[in-house]
C-alpha cells in the first residue's frame, strides 16, 4: 500500500496550474473517493452552503477502461455517504464551477464535475496523475492510493476507526481495521508511549 503524506501531497499539487486537476486530486486526497465515485460526481452532489460532497453514484466502463461507460449505484449500501469538505477544496470547486459555466456549452448542475456531459476517461486521469508526479518529483502511486492517503491523513490526525470507516464508506469496521491495521498500530504505540510518559 502506497500513500502520500500531507507534505508529499502539497508538493504534488504545487506544480498544478489547472484548477480542474488541482480540484480533482484534492477531492481524491481529502475525501477518499474511489475512482468510479470520483468520475460519477456531478455538480448537484456538491453542497457549497453546507460544504459537503455526496457520493450517490458510480461510473464504470463496460469491457474494461476502453468500453462504454455506464452509471451504477456505489459499491455497497454504506458507500452512499455525505462527507464534509475542507475549505481549500470548497474554494477550488467553486472556482472550477465558475470556469466550467463559462466554457462548457449549456452547462447544468447535472454535468460531471470533472467531465462534462460525459465523465472523465480513466486513461486521461491515469496519464495526468503520472505527469504531475513526475513534474513534482514525488513517487508514483495509483489512483486508489489517494484513498489510502486520505485514510492515513485521518488516522494520523486522530480520527477514530468509526470516523474513518464512515468517511470511506466501508460496509464494516472490520474492513477498515484490516486494511489500515498497520496505521492504527502506530497510533496504539503512540498511546503506550504517552502512558509511559505519564508513569515516569
């Protein structure tokens, strides 16, 4: 499992000058979306008043990445979720929406956030991810590893396993614990260190 630390991610985004790609990778990093959830995101899933993002659909490609795309329901019932967004992402999505309103023909809130009337193609996403990593001088990670990066960010900043599971849309806490047990182990070691300090 690879992931970007917060410092690595800031280095990654520091070389992005296109608001679409900056907002896209911030959405992956701060919200921990799966690739299909990101591609399925439309503007009516973003609530700027409440500063939340709702995952209600998923985009998959029939016959692999090069087949026709289709809208499906998210992976599991608990994958349907509404999560809070940090201000940096809210502001960048606002900027992207204004940009798209000006440049996309007959723009509506049904348009895909990172596409238009069609979702972003996975090949384009993968290629852009690699280009940015190379330009920024950081390691290459998979699109799904941005989800792991989000989990790492949450865990390392004190989020409980319940919060992490809900944020990522896991069906069971066991799934979260099994996937990220090594990160929680680090937190448990920190707690023991704290106990040792208290008793010294």
